[in-house]
């Protein structure tokens, strides 16, 4: 072989080796960044009996009842379960008188009750074992209409 051809081949081999080193270094940097991203995004699995939050990350607040007060400390609403296991959501007026209540009994029967300013049931919509029912009452609480 002649001398110029050997020099050309040597230069070409050197250039290819440089390119190969750059590709290896670039690949190593990319792998390192991906590994870092995976490591930083990983969370340890909770062990048995440890708190496991849901997707919303909200924690549970437990109490026997929740009361909603206005700025003057008048109870305007509440959520509770009584001794008969009836779950109730009640809303009151500015005087603290209950004006609406949504209830579900222990056996799953729902009812919506609307009250007068005196706290007397005026309307009741409920579903029991016989089906849906509606009751309307006068201001003294006397039955005025029932269906069925």
C-alpha cells in the first residue's frame, strides 16, 4: 500500500473512534438522566397496616357529628348519625331552625323533609318498602295531602 492511503485510513479511523466515544458518552448521559427521573419519581410502597391514600390524596376526618356555624356561631347545618343509625344532613336558617333535612335510615330508606319557620315538617318525600311517598302538611303539622 502506498503512504497517502495509510494516512487517510488512519485519519478516518481516528474520526470514527471520536464519533464512537461521543455516542457512548451521549448514551450514558441519557441513561443516567432517565435513571435519575425514575429514582426521583418513585415512592416507597406502604407496608401492611400503613395508611394508603387514594388518588386524590385527601385524608379521612372522623367524628360523631359535624356542625356548620355561621360567623355569629349559629348552627346552620350539620351531618350526623344518631343512635338508631339514621344518617342526617340538616340545613337551617339564620335563626338556627332546621328548614331542610335529608335522611337515610339504617336499612337504606331515604327521605327529604322540609320544615316551616317553627320547625314543623311541611313536606316529606320518602321511599320505603312500599315505594315512594309524598306528604304535605299545614302550618300546624296536620296532614293535608298524601300520595299514595
